[in-house]
């Protein structure tokens, strides 16, 4: 019974890649275009060997990129301008020796990729390029910023209490004219 | 309506039985729903709920056990620190049982650790891994073979139909010749343009998702592929951009044989499971350790709890018995021991409680007897005190002796009469308090009591020149068996009685003497007067010769007559005095102010011009006495006269002081007349108040006799004493005092 307890408690950790010790969102590049803000970022310090091991042992690895477009305001509940989520799912077919990738996002067509090479799959999984809409009424310069983090998966403590393994939030200022 | 309560042992059995049944049900549920696999993950809600439920039970059980054990250990620790009785044995017993419980479990846990370590290492041994890897490679190579064949078919097709001129019949022929299962041409949007497929190929092999996948990964110069895991069989799907007008996609599908695909699937699954387990080997090891550890801990807690339970079964009754014995030692039998003990302890506690009950009953009886004894003792003490008080009020001296003639009881009169100040009960002997010659006389008296029980005799004690007349009555004391236990001697002072009897005798003598003497005095006087008159007549008639002899006779006659007259006068005075003494009136007692009497008397001595000073020192507050004022006045006059005469015998200036005062103890009023004369000779003090006893040449010796007689009639006492500074003092003590009316008078001198 105790074993069951421990397994339940450790379900998330079995497949954990992101956390305080490994996996950080690196430098975030923001490009302002007339109709959009293009955000480019990547997850660094990720354990490639462990990811490969997980994939080859049949696990499906799912990264969710969470992006929050915020502005500096006095009231904390009034800071959000927009929230976006992009899911990247990677699996491995050992018989075909292929990595199957899928990218899901709201208001975006599902993207499915096949990678015969792990490194390509790894790169695809750990990097992100996304177009965010620009706001019709821009905030004063220098007050907008983006927060980005990657959540590997959400688990539930005791199958009830949600908990997640994720990178810390990475922040970058948006300086669009 | 009363409810019958089940005995605790049955309640405990019931609880244990219910717990065992619940545990069995729980195990059944676990087995049924979760299976017996080591690593269980919840697949649906019920399993999750069961897991949560079990987990919570685990946590609760462990927390409860930890709490119970910690509480017990902390309690035991503090009990030991406070050095509460029996905690030493209790601690030792508990620790010993705990050690007995912990040691085997510790050994079990250590062995389990070793076994698990070894077993896990064995599971992931190199040969097994190699077999799996090779099987996986075999499956992969087979799939690669199919893939390569499919690619080759596509390449051949592109070579045969380079610009897309293929018609349906040519495509069919090519498919039949190559052995492919399907050939399809899709447009840019993934829609089917044409297809040639075998009838066995599932219709849904190319779904929207597949076409999107193909569409997104299609390349112009490279044949791409993927393996479609269809439920019926795996299929290799190769695709490439087909040259010609428009962006078309050529798709070639080849089915992998079902049995091969199944085996490949099984191999792959086993391979993945193996590596999943291998990835989790440390966790699995940890989980097993945790299982063993947790089981060990639960077992340990259970054994410790059981050991504590066992020790409690022993300690609690013993401690209760110890507490009970301490209470018994302290004399408290009121509370029986209340303890749920079993077996022999139950019998022991029952016997102890019975013993306490009997002791309680005996104690009650003893306390009742003691209370009664105290009551009797108190009554005896009260009675003794009463007897002692009565004895002290008795004027006679009473002394009780034991067989050894040691004084056991005496009253105050004994000390006064025998002039003994220090008499110690049960120490002082009779011979220590009486003169030696009288001791033997008393011994004879005591001896006589053995024959007559009670013997009385007059015994005269001499103190210096004073005599004290006692009527001594000795009584033999005997117990119920007639054995002698001691004596009681009563000393009755009859000195005053004898003096009174003497005074009465003298009064009677005086009365008779006066009567006998008074009668012949007048004839003698008359006869002598007739002789004198006859002789004078004869001389005047010259019938007598004028010779010297007649002259001598005349002179002799004159002298004789004078002598006779004087003596007759003396005799007459004497007779009158005796008559007065014999005829003292019966006093009429009325409330009288003594100070007024004293002032009246002393006022009479003022201004006489003599050299004796009479002073008064009267009490400011003096109640009236019941007295005959005239007689008391005579008493005061007599005492003051005596005092003045006493001081006039000395050449020094005389001083007579008359004092009155009141003493509440009695109550009594005292009158003292003191002088600074020569005092009373010691040898005369005994006869001071007897008639015809005087130190004065002219006195008849009846003054103080009168005083004594008057004061006796007033129930008053008089005593005389010499003063250290010279002179004497007569003190009169009036005991008939009028109480309730107090008149305060200013003191005068």
C-alpha cells in the first residue's frame, strides 16, 4: 500500500525533464512586425539523453509553451493583455525509427512532422517560433513584456491536487514602436 | 430502564474481530480492483479513489501509531523524570518488549534490503537486455526491409511514369507486378485524385490526419515514409511529390504481414517496457525498499503497540495495586482499586479490594472505639478536674497514696496545712511531707485501716511554738477483688474549732465566775463600809482609846479598807468585763459601709494631741458588707486602741495605719490595722485571741477575745502577723459582701 502511495506520488517525476535543476527557457527574441509580434525562444540545459531514453522507451513527451503578454500596471489583476499556449508532442516509433511530432495551438492549424533523426526532433521540441497578434492600442513604450515558460506535463498529487513540472518564467520586454 | 454494559474484554475482542474482518475485506477489494502487480497506476476513477482511500488509511494508521507511540514514550520519559513510583520497572519492561519487537523486524528489513537489491540487479541483467535488443533490431530490420521495398516500388513507378502519364490500367499492372498494396495520387490539398489498391487494404487507411501528415512532410526529391499502426495490421506508407502539372503527391502503401507485425509489436512493447523499467530501476528499488520499510515500520509499530499493550496488561494492574498499597499504608481504605485486569491480576485485585474493605471495616470499628475511648477519657478528665476542684474547695487536706505511700492525688489544702510547697504527684512520698514522728504515727494509723477500713485520730502538729490540731482520717482503698490499692488521708484542721470551743468554755466560765464573784462583792463592800463607819463612829464617840495601837489599827484599817475597796473594784471591773464577754449580743447584719465606720472611729482619735498619728488609707471602691455596725465599730476601736497602746510602749513616734481594700477573688473586703510598735511575740500569737491573755499590765485580756467572737459571728476572719519593718498588722477579712451595688467613694487619709 505504501508502494502504491509512493508510485502515485512519483508518477510525475518518473518522466520529468523540466524543473529547477534542468531545463530553462533561454533568451527570448521578440521581433515586431506590423501585424504581429514574432517570438522566438528555446529551452536550454535539457537532458538530451534522458529525453531520448524516454522516447525510445515508448513515452510520449509533451511540452506546453505558455506565453503571457502583460503590461506593468498598478493592479496585479489588470496586467494581462493576452495568454497563449502552444503544445508540442513528440513520440517515437521504434519499428520505423522515426520521431513523430505534433504542434497544437488555438487558432492555428495542427502541424505534424516526421523526424528520422533525434537531433532534429529534439531541436523541434525545444525551440519555438510563434506569431502573436499586436494589440490595437499599444501601451506606452517599455511597459509591455512577455513571460514564457515551458510546462512538460501536469500531474496530480494524490491524483487530486494538480501539480506541474515546468521551467521558471522567463521575462522579456516588448519594445514595439 | 438500565442498560447492561458488556465487559471490556468482550468489547476488545469485538473490536479486534471487526478490524480483522475490515482488513480482509480491504485486501479483497485491493486484490480485485488493482491486481497483484507491483507497480500499479490508476487507470480509471475507481482505482484512483481506491488508491487515495488506501493512501489516506496508510497515512492515518502511521500517524496514529506514531502519535500513540510518541505519546506513550514522552509520558514514560516524564514519569521517569518525576521519579514517580514504578516508572523504573515500567520503563525497563516497555523498552525490553520494544527491543524484542524491533530487533527481529530490523533483521527482517536488512535481509529484505539485500534480497531486493540482488533481485532488482538480476532483473536487469545484460543477457536479458541483449536478447530484447536483438529482437528489437530484428523487428526493425524486417520493417526496414518492407520500407525499402516500398521505396523501391515508388522509385520504379517514378521511373516508369516520370511525368505522370500513368493511366489506371498501367498503375494496376504496376501494383500487381510490384506487390504493393496501394498506389494513390493526392492533390495539394490532400484530396484523392486516383488510387489503385488491393481489396484487402482497409478503406480508412488514409484518414484526414494521415493526408495532413503526408502533406506536411512531402518532399520533391526524397521519398518519405511512415508506419501506420492500423488495428488490422501495420502499413508502410511512402510518399513523394509527383512530377507533372500541379503539386501532386504519390503515395505507395505496403502492408506488413499480420503475424510479423504482431510479433514486432510484442517485441517492441517488451523492449519499451523493459527500458521503461530500467529507467525506473532506482525508483522501483526505492519503491520496494519503501514497501519493505513501510511494512517493517507498520509491523514494528504493531509489535511495539502490542508490546505496550502486553506491558500495560501487566503494569496497569501492578501500578494500581501499588497505588492501592500506598493508600493503605497511608491509612486510606476508602477507595477500592478500579482497574480492568485479567486473569490472575483480576483475582489479585479482587482479593486486595476485599482486604481493603475488611481493613476499612476494622478501621471504622477501631475509630468508633477510639472515639468512645476519647469520650470516656474526656469525661474522666472532666470528672477528675471536677473532683480536683471539689477537693480544692474542701478546707480539709486530702491526700491519696498508693501502696508504696507515694502521693497520687492531693488538694491545695494539704500544701497549706502541711506547709509543703513542692509536692509532686507519683514522686513525693508521705514521709517527705510530714514530720518524722508524725509519719510513724500516721503509719500506725494506716496499718489500723487494714482492720477497720477507716480510722480517725487527733494529731497535733507543731510548727515552732505553734500547734495545729488535725483530725486525721485514714481510709483504705481497695479494688473490686478486695486487694489493697492505696490510702486516702484527710487532714481536718480543727485548731479554730478547738479555739472556739475554748472561747465558749471561757465564756461559760466567765458567766459563772461573774455570777459567783459578783454576788459576794457587794456584801464584802458593804461589810467593809460598815466596819469603816463603825470604827469612825467609835472614834468619834471617843469610845476608843487614843493610843498608838489604836492609831496603828486605824491606819491598818484604813489601808485594809482601801485595799479591799480597790480589790473589790478590780474584782467588780473584772466581773463586769466577764459579764460583757458572756453577754455579747447576737449581731444584726445589715448592709454597712466599712469606710464610713473606719472614718467615724478614726475621727475620734484626731486632735487628742498625742504623739500617735492615726492614718486612713481607704479604698476608693468598696462594696458594702453585711455586718452589725455597732459591733464592727467596737472591733475597729479595739484594734486601733491596741495599736496605739503598742506604739506608745516605744519611744519613737507612733503611726497607726488603717487600710481597707476590695478583692474580687472571693469576693472579700479586707480591713488592716497596722502599727510600728514592737510587734507580737511569737510565743503569744497562738494565745492571742484567748480570754484573760494580755501583754498589757492593765489589760484584762478580753479585747481581742471580743474581737474574735464578734468576727466569728460575722463569718469574718482575723489574722495577726508581724511586719518586717517592725510592728504588727491585724487583718480582718469580711466575706459577706453585698454584690451588685457598688458605691465609689473618694479615698481619704
